[in-house]
C-alpha cells in the first residue's frame, strides 16, 4: 500500500513537541525532519525501533518508535518527507 | 575553539559522494545534511564513531566516522549546518 501522508500527519502530533509542527526541531540537538529523504526516515525509525541506535537522545526515540507498525512508520516518513526543507517560511 | 566551516567543507569532500556536494543526498535512503541542526550532527557523528548506531547503512558511517577527531566532527557539523536546507537551488 502507498504511504498515507495525511495519516502520517495525524500520527506525528506527538513528534511535534521536539521535531516541530513543520518538521523543524524546536530543541537544539534534535534533527530537523522536514524534506528529509523518505527511505532514510523509514530506515532511521526502524533502527530506533530495533534498538540499533543508542547514545545521545536515542533512548527517547527507542521509546517512541517501539510501538510503531510498519504502516505507521511508512506514513510518518511520507509526511515528513513531504514538508518543505527549511520550514514553512 | 569555534568550529571552522571552511575546514569542514574541505574535510567533507569524501562525504559528498553519498550526501551530495550541497548536502542533498545523491542516493535514496541516505539523509540530507544541508541545514541540519549542528548539535544533532555532532551527536550523530559521535554515535557512529562510538558504534552506537547499527542497522541500515550504519556500518558505512561507522567506518567513515571512526577516524574523525572531535575538531573534525565539529567542523563537519558546522559546514553542513551552514548549507541552505533543500539545497542550493
């Protein structure tokens, strides 16, 4: 099934606290996600889910990603990839 | 010492094959780095260097980061953070 940007946007509500509503991080040290490569975002979320990333703030993302299905990961990646790099300005 | 964008640019020559001369990835599945948060880039490079990231293409980045000094990491992060998000167009 093709990824669903709108479903990803809805699922991303919890992500916005750190990564910004427009995918531009609100906190220094956290990555911007706006316009990031979709495949990379899928790969990164799976790496957190599978506890293949540690160090830095990775434990936060391990917790966030652990409950995500493949479909949710695909939708989130499609949503962030669809946002304009650099933010909405 | 403040990070040196020009030194980072010079050191980044080898990174461009995958991440693009302007920080926009040339290969699907690799992250764009242009305009990424500087602190996040430092954190990510250290995580690869310390083998705290695996899965996906992480072994490539482990190899690349293993020889980087703290200063080189700081310079590379400053360089990529300085590039316009979304590329040079």
